[in-house]
């Protein structure tokens, strides 16, 4: 598999950039220096830095490459600077992970906008959650289509109509075929209630309890053409206790799902994810101190 940086969203050829984007460096970088975001400088200093860089480039053209290289390696990183990432969220049930995404956007922790929420079930409570926030909702009932491909063709039509760039499966209980996946290659995320590759498929929490593991968790991964198999973006672990039921373990895992799914979307929006073979490299990720989760813990 070819190495691929995912999450970069440069403007397409011929796409118009507004005057506000040109005039406001907080929203879009100058045309002479596109698709960069400041890393090391305080947010309030970004306009001054861009002005300085623009002055150097236009006053001393021979220093263009030197200035660009310096700011690339020491000040800047390759992340999108334009509008929030347009996402589409697919659900089948209560939509608590959808709510976590909405909350993260409301707290300004997630630079994304939900263009559409799609459910294959008209009675999914997640649709009510979305409507409370004025989000576009569409029901595409899989039972009304003669084949998976016809069902997925309608999903694709809705997503493309709403300009979606990242598809988020947040409790969507339908297996997608290669027909759909190839249309959004490496731009589909799924949340799974287990530490993949262990306990793929349905009822991951029940599988964990039946197997007797001491640590369970949740995984966000890119979707490929095998079920719960794609490259792993992020994971979170939780302890499993002797008196756990499927319901109690599910609740503990779900709390972590609500943390890591918005975080994974933000990494994509920042252009910090790169897929190498099946490994997802997170650029500029801090190295955590060595730690352990032991269950049961020693006295």
C-alpha cells in the first residue's frame, strides 16, 4: 500500500478563495504561502509572522526558498487553514457518539462541521439529537433497496450532495461494501468497542467478558474492505472487573469512545495522519511517559 497523508484539504484547482480569506490570515494563509498553519507562535502573533514572511518573500525574491524552508521546518506544519472539515455522520441508534462530536465542536475542540446525519433507521434517537442542533438529517432505509449497492449508492448521493469530505461511522450497524468504501478511500472512520484486532465484529464487549480479558477498550480506525480491520488511529483502554456485566463494561468503554472519536476527527482535520502500509503515523504527537494499567492491581 502506498504511503498516504490523509486529512490534507487543499482547495481544488479553480476553486474560488474569498477576499476575507486573503485579507484575514487567521482564516486563510496568503496566496504566496498556502496550506500551512503556525505551530510554535502564539495565536495572536500569526498575522505579524505572515506579514514578516510576506515582506521577505516580496522584498528579497532570492530568499524565497530559504525563508520558506526555515518556516516550514521550525515554525510551520502542514495543516489546513481554511474552513472546518465537512463531515457526514452515519448512525443507527441513540447517537451518543454523535452527541460527543457535537459537544466537541461546541467547545471549539473540534474544527469540523457536520454537514449531514444519515440513519438507516427512521426511529433512531440520534436523528432527534441532530435536529435539536439544526443539523440536516436524512433517513436512508436499507430495507427499501433491492441490493446493498443500491442502498450505498443513495448514501453516496446524499454525502456528495452535502459536500462531505470525511465519513464518520458512529454506531452505524450496516456493513459497507467495497463499492462505498472505494468512493471515500481512507476517508471513512469507525468507532469499535474493543481493542482491535481483538474482538472484531458485533458484541465486542460480550466477547471480551466471555474470553476473560482483564483490559478492554475502544478503537477508532480507518475503514477498509474487511470488517473492523482498517488501520488503527487511536485507542483507549479500560479495566475489566470480576463483577462486570456486558452493560457495565459497555458503559465504561462508551465513555472512552466519546473521548477518542472527536480526537481522531481533529487529527484528520489538522492533516496530522499518515498511513504507511497499515500503520497510521500521527505527526507531532507527544510521547507519553511509560505507564501501565494492571488488572487486578497489586496491593
